């Protein structure tokens, strides 16, 4: 469903010079799979997601989204994916219903209003459907952002810290939603720093360090390869070793 091969992207930083944010990254995510992307700050996770979402153009490499070459046809690829960044703004004066419906109409969805209402209900936001977005809590805004991303029913989902700002109930609802979306055949990539969530949610993990995937596999595989008993310890072992 989503494939990258030898993906690379560098930047020039005023104090550090050339920074290889993503360097030779290759991964494959199948239908129905929830893939967790882990890494310390600066490992390249967000840059990777922005490359996959076609918001950045790679220096080299290949990206395919549901069989579409995302570099040659970024518009076609965008129609097959949804990207939810860690910080996603909402129009302050519009309500959640208006916001999600508008994005549906932009995507050419005939029943955008009905689908918007259904998604907001599924995410537990119906009570606030007609409240201006500026008046919403951080957690409720997060639910609206997720509904907006899902309005065109994309087969590939890219989520950066999807439960950020949510309370316990909200986190549970979002995780259940993601499991349900994967069970319907979607490919889901989640970047998160919450080890417990990643361990409970993801069928496979990729650990990033220095712009590369330095380890990949199930939680059990990563624990076995590092000789650790917890995902947090395995993560520290893998990233510390590669940093050294």
C-alpha cells in the first residue's frame, strides 16, 4: 500500500551546516497494517511523514502510495492518503461540522455534510459540532482534525502524535478508531513517543536514528534483538548504539 526506496532529504542549517534529515530510508507498509515509527527528537520522523505526504520533495528515492508514484503524481497520491501533523490548525470561526464538510466538498464528496456528521459522531465530537473551533479544547480540536483527514476515506493514513492533547477516554477512542480503520484494509503509519500506545497498537515498528531505519520488526523481535524486557529499554539501546 505504501512503499519507499532509498528515500533521502537534506537541509542546510545555519549552525550545523548540511543535515541529512532522511538518509536512505526504505520501508513497506501493507494493507491492514499499523506501522509505528519511533525515534528520538531529530531522528527524521516528521520529515519522513512530510515526504510521504508529498509536502516535501525528496533529494532522491521513490515513494509509491497505493500504486501511484508520489513524486511524479503528487496530486494523485494525495487523493489516496491523509496526513495529520502533530500541530494542525483549524479555522477559528468555522464550526467542526462546517470545517469537515468543507474539506469533503473540496474532495468532491457529494454527501459531505452527512459524512462529516458521521465522522464527528464516531470520534465523540457530536456535542461540539456547531461550536466555533476557537472555543474547543485541545483534545476536541484533535478529534476534529482527525475527522477532517478522514473525510475522503483514504486508504493510507499518516499520523504524527495522533493522541497528543487527549485525555484517557479520548486516547482510547482514537486508538480504537485506528484499529478499526486498519481492520477495514487501510495502511496506517503512526509516529508517537508514547511507548505503551505504540506497543498496544502497532503490529510492526521501525526505529529511526540519524535519518535511517536502524531496526524493524514486531515488539517481540526488537526485545529479542536487544536482550531487553521493555520497549522503552529496547528503544534506548537501539538509538544509543547507533548514535555512538
